[in-house]
C-alpha cells in the first residue's frame, strides 16, 4: 500500500482571495496528482462506493470530483465533497487489479 497526502489549502486560500489564475494552477496540480495515483489501478473507492473502469478523474473548479470512463463518460460525481477539506489522502493497493482509495481529512 502506498499513501500520498495532497494539501488543498493553497487552492482554498487562492479561491478565497479571488486569485483565479493561482487557484486554477492548484486545481490542475491536484488533478494531476490524483490521476498519477490512478495509473495502474482498476477501481476507485470514494465516499463508500467502489467504482470500476475509471480511466480519469476530473477535478472541477470547486474541487468536485468526476470519475470518468475511457470514453469520457461520467461514472460517478462527488459535488461538494471536498468543501472545507484541507487534505486528500490517496492510498493505492496495486495487488489484485489495483485500488485507489480517496479520503478527505480536515484540520479540525
């Protein structure tokens, strides 16, 4: 099992100060890190469900997640799930076809 922590605080700070370019850079960085963790796994565990066939995870402007298949079709959406979260915890298990588990953590 590999564990990676993605800090979301820079995104939230830029968004709160209405720095669109900086928040977009942070959003792109978060999306890139999540999708790098997705490489080589066949399922994603998120909010109590396991979704197979995920080929890309899109991170929206408010850090909502969309799990997409190979054709770009949405398999699952998580709107508002990252609001007020300070970190994402990504755990990957490469055995048995691979699993990426995504969880949120808060400071409080």
